[in-house]
């Protein structure tokens, strides 16, 4: 008998795969029972039923690792809780390294695991073979073992989660297809199905690879595409025991696990094949694609080199299943910026079984409380931008990400596909002068400039890459003379209206209610006092503010601001990114250069640090901001895009006498590290308040003005801080800091680096991170410690600092 479909539910979840069921389970556990999960066929009919079931945990982000750790903890107790078998076993995960660079990568991963509190041991090839006797290790340099990783049966886990959800009061209805989504006044109102409409307050889309098309029904962009993924299941093999750990052999592009006495072996082909480019065919349930042995053959050959027994083993089955993959290899969670109360949990890149427990927990909290339990930026749907609207672009980039699944993740590595897409008006000029570009949100941005005779291309390395000297030259030009940076990709907004000041005073932690012509560096905080946005606010007029934030934060920051402007105020957010190019002119000679091209008074008295004015530069109306992220005298010049080439040419011509240089984003990184300027997304974010980030000076707590997050900060001030942001300097210039290195204080692990790099003026590696101690951390505590950093498994001494090591008194900036 067909189950009744209610006419309304507080929350509707679309999709009964492992992720939808996990969201339902967690909402139920939170006491949300007016929840309806709709599955168009039977539970697990999409990608879930044919997954291999490996459950690994380590990711490059601490919070995503924590999320996967939550999955493991949940799967461990789920069978006892629900009485349904889950196939979960904690047999550990082994990872091999077969060349010196991979060995560095694995050692760095082991250090990252240590930083995040995850047990991971480095093993010799022989020790690895003792855990996995069937493999040859002639080519293995070393291995790492994560004892808490494991494997599960995906369908069984899904059924157990569904049973737990039902027991908590959630309704699950199968054989109902969602065909439409109604949106009114920018909010979700209802879903239509082949069995009638269901009104709802909140919608959670967990539709796997169907999600892109379902999102489109409501104007929500979900950048994922289905890609074919294959593995084989063998007959029983002598010597395969149930306790065999999962095995990842990235240099042979393969993964392994035990299954009923045989082996599962799958791989990531370097030439992946997309699926269903014209839409997913009707009736694709519990379905597989045809076996493609030709495509799998290179993977098979690599696998045979590792496990010779495979040669004699019978192949029971080959699975060729489609799965949704995304352009950056991470899944997609959160509330869609386009439509309120439209939540998304999809795009799991073949680690949806490992992620579902934690992702379901996090998404359920997000749905119920309107905010995630902790910072989930690496998977946040707001990390995407205009470049992700085009499916062709998304597919090209996604296939590249798939092909790179097991290739070495080089420091500073850039994508190659779908480029160039968004170009500044200076692109061709810079390219002709040796610019080597990186890409962010589709924008081409100069990373560094090769000299004539130097190869204008990145050559990656875990030691010093080929751009090391060039970046040092650009860094020196900025510190000693003057450098010009094209930062046109900055995200830029106007906030306009009678109540613009009121709105921004509520949104910003710093005091922005200043007269026109003044600039403010500020954070915007969430309810818990965590940093949601980190930006510059320039007051142009009583009813007009200009906001500048990082390229990658365009969607996120716009969403945060628009969502938090108090109702009823006459204050409106307008994105103007494309209207303005940005040329940043910095260095001790910046004033001399700008003066040649402008008749405006640029003297310190007329144009001091922290102010902005419209001036004329080489015939162009330019909004000049006297602010800096590199720590030198200079201006960010924001100008109508069509003037950019003219102004650039004039500045370069005027600068010749002063030794002006083009400079790129890698120099900016080195310059900002020496100045201690924080980067949102790594050093600071929603989990860090300005107080722990050492940014208390930029908060108007001394004033009575209410602002979002103020109460939380006042509360934090009453107690000792559990952590504090600090810098670390290493004497040995050959140590390579990349971020995630473990920090030891007096021999005890107390945190990890949130960013790291090389300071060329200081001639030393620099890193930043939080020193943690539940008993409380203050500046004296930080400075009293004796520190070491673990870098790729080795410890090196480090000196802490709280004041920036370069120009702490800002004399250069204010010159
Ligand atoms: C070959 C292969 C091997 C894999 N191996 C692993 C592994 O070892 N470890 C790991 O962690 N992950 C692995 N994965 C990935 C894993 O299978 C997926 O990430 C995971 O199953 C995704 O779950 P989901 O709930 O997001 O999507 P799905 O399981 O696809 O669920 C989406 C559901 O939405 C339903 N639906 C769609 N449209 C509608 C509609 N209009 N109305 C109602 N319902 C709708 C579908 O029927 C489907 O049941 C593998 C994937 C493949 C293909």
C-alpha cells in the first residue's frame, strides 16, 4: 500500500541516499520530527548502493577532518543503536609512497594528522607489508597508517540511518518524485511532486547527481557533474583476511579494500569520462553503466604491479557507477545564496560514505539553527562564483580535479582547465611582460613575473620552486622602490541608502560611522563573535560606502551582508566588482610615481593613511584608498575598468625612473606574512573572534554602539582566552613552511600553522597559528614558551612573535 503524503512539513529533504538519510537522522535526534524525506525510488537507489565503502578521514582542513571523524564515531555505534548491521569495521587505512616527493607529501600529511589530533604512523615498507602481506613493496619508499580509518556497507549504513530517523519521528516516503520547487519572495514555500504538493518552511536538497537540475528549478546554482567511476570485486583470494586495512596507493592511482575474502580495487583514471552531459536519463535507479574494460585497463596494470595475486584471481564483478564530482573536489553544503531556506548537501566526489555522518550532522544543525556548528568554508556553497554558472566550465574543471585525485598535491599548484576565463583589462599587457598567472574564481591573476630568458611557467617542488627568486625580486622592489600589482579581481560592493551608516554600524565590528573620506579596516562577526568577513570599508558620502574584499569571497560576503542588513532599513548592497579595475601601487617611491601622473595633493598631510579620495590619474577618475596589505606607503587605485590600461601605462612609464616592477600575488603573500596581516579562510574565519586573532584593536567595544557579535565578545572578555594567534620565525632559511605544521610549546602539541611561507626581507621562513591552552592563553604565556614546529615529520626550533617582525610601528606605511 502506498504511504500517504502529508500536505506540509516543516522540513522537506529531497533524496534518500546516505546523505539525505543522515540529515533526517540528525534532525530527528535534535527533536525535529515534522520532517519529510522524499525519495523518488527506494532508499540508496542513486550513487549510494554501489559505493565501495572506504571510510578515510584525513583532509587538508581541520574542520572537515573533524567532520569525517564524526562519521567514524557515528558508524561505530549505529549498529548497536538501531539493531541493523552496518558492515562497519575499523581496520585502519594504509597509504603508500613510491617516490621521494610522494614520501614528503605523506610525511607532511602525517604531520597534518598530528596537528589535527588524528593518530597516523609512518611505517617502513616492511612494516607496511606486514599489515598487507599480499602486496609487493619493492618500489615503496615509505607508508603511513591511520588506525582509526575503516570501511562500511553503504546501503546498510543508509538503512540504519533511516531506521534511526524514523524511530525519532521523521517521515520517509519512497516512490515520490519531486518535480518542482516553489519560491516566493526569495524563500522556499513548497515542493511539487508526482503525488501532489507539499508546503514546507525549509528544504534540504540531497539529490546526489540529480541536484544540479533540481537546484535549477529554483534558480539555485549547484556546480557538480556526474562522472563515471569504476572498481572491480574479486573472488576470494588466499591470504585476504577480514582485518586487512584499506589501502591507498596514489602513485598507482588505486585504492583497495577487503570484501568477503576477496578484494575491491578501484582507481582514478587520468582521463575520466563524464556521464549524462545532456541530463540524467529517466529510470536510472539501482542502475550501473556498462563495464568499460578498455578504460580500466591502465588501472588494472598498475594494480597488478602491486598485488600479483590479482592476476590469478577471478573477477566477480565490475562496478561502473556514476557519482557527482565538483570543480574543487570538495562537497557542497549550506544554505544557497540565491534562495532563503534552501539548503544543499551534495557533490560528494566519491567520499560521500566517509562524509555522510558528519555532513548530515552539520547540515541538520545548519537547517535547525540557521548556522553551521563550526566553520565549514572549504565545503560552503558560497565558495562558488560566476564562473561556476556554466556547466561546460564546471565539467572541464571537475574532470581535471578527478584526474588529479591521486596525483601529488604540489604547494601552490594551479588548475589548467577552463582558462583563461575572467581577464582584467591588463591581462595581455602583463602576459607580454612575463606574467605567470594563477586563477581564483575564474579570474586570471598574475602570480609572478619571469624575466626575459626565464621560463614563464610554474615548476612545482616541495623544496624551492622555480619562482622563488622571481618572487624575491618583486618583494624587494616593493620594499625598496615601488611595485605595481593588478588586483582587479578584488570583490567590490557599494552599500547605499539613507540608512547605510546604520546598517554597516550594525554589521561591522569596527567603527565605520566616520566622515566621508575615511577608511576602516573591519571584521563582520557572527552571533558567536566569529569573523565572517574581513574587509575595507571606505565612506564615500553620507549615504554611500565602498567595500573591498578578497576575490574568493565575492559570493560569501555579499550573502552575509545582504542577509544581515536589519529589516526596514534603507540600505542596499550592490556588487560593482566588474565596474572597477584595481591597481595597487606600493613602495617607498609610490608617492613620487603617482605624483607624476596626478595633479592632486598626495602629501601626507593632505592624503594620510586611512583615508580615501577621488583623484585624477593620467586622465582617469580614480578612487584612491590609502590602505595596505603589503606594509608599505602606497595606494589602491580603483578606477572604471575602461581606464585601466591607460593608467597602467602611465604609472609604469612614470615609475621607470624609480625602478618600478610588476609584482604578483606570491609576492603579496610574502609581504603580508612579514607584516602579520591575517588571511580570511586560513588565519581567521567564523571560528575565530577578533580577540583570539589579536585583532581586538579593530573592534569598537569601547563604544556603546551595538553590533552583531558584540555580546559574544563581551562574554569572551570575561574569561581567559583558550587560544591566541601568534607568529613564528624559523632561523634555517631552507625550511619550507606551507601551513598545517604542528606547533609544540615546551614540548607539548598546542596547535598548527594556519599559514606559512618565506619572508624575503627577513630572509627567514615565517608561519602563523593559534597557541592553545584550555587554562587560558595571553601574550605573556605565548612569549614565555619555547617552541618547535614539526615540518614533514621533523622538528625545528621556532621563535614566537606577537608584533609584526617587519615595521611594527607602521612608520613605512604612514610615511
Ligand atoms: C563506483 C563508486 C565507488 C565509490 N566508493 C566510495 C567509497 O569507497 N567511499 C566513499 O565514501 N564514497 C564512495 N563513493 C561515493 C558515494 O557513493 C557517494 O558520495 C554517496 O553515495 C553520495 O550519497 P548521496 O546521498 O549524496 O547521493 P545518492 O546516493 O545519489 O542519493 C541521491 C538520492 O536522491 C534521489 N533523487 C534524485 N532526484 C530526486 C527527485 N526528483 N525526487 C526525489 N528523490 C530524488 C535519488 O533517487 C537518490 O536516491 C563511491 C561512488 C561510486 C560511484
